[in-house]
C-alpha cells in the first residue's frame, strides 16, 4: 500500500495522464496545447517525488516519465517507459 503522500501524488499523476490520454492524436502524435508547459512541470515534479519514495510508487513514477516523453514527442522513450512501467507492475504482483 502507498502512504498518504504517495497516494495523493499518484492520484494527481494518474489524473494528468488520463487527461493526456483523452487528447486528440492525429497521425499518432499528441497535438500541442497551451497548457503543456505547466503539465510538464507538474509531471516532472510528481515523477521526481514518486521516484524517490517507496518502491510501490515506482510504476507511477515510470508512467510519469512516459507521459513526459509523449509530451516531448519522443516515441522511443515513450515506448520504453511504458514497457518499464509494465515490468514494474508485474514485479509488484499486479
């Protein structure tokens, strides 16, 4: 189980990722949005915090890295981070 701080940060990170997932992707690329800079900053902060905490928070931190890669239009890093997230979830028994 995640602690209260980790849970709140994870829930916020997941909310940001869900918002990104709902955005249009013509030709497979995320369309830019004026709010992207603020989203990148918040994702970066949350990813850093979660990456430093309990090992159960690592999949969320890795998901944050994937979202940052997608916002930066780095498809290779996005795919790598998604695979890494899946592997961490499997190691934790999910």
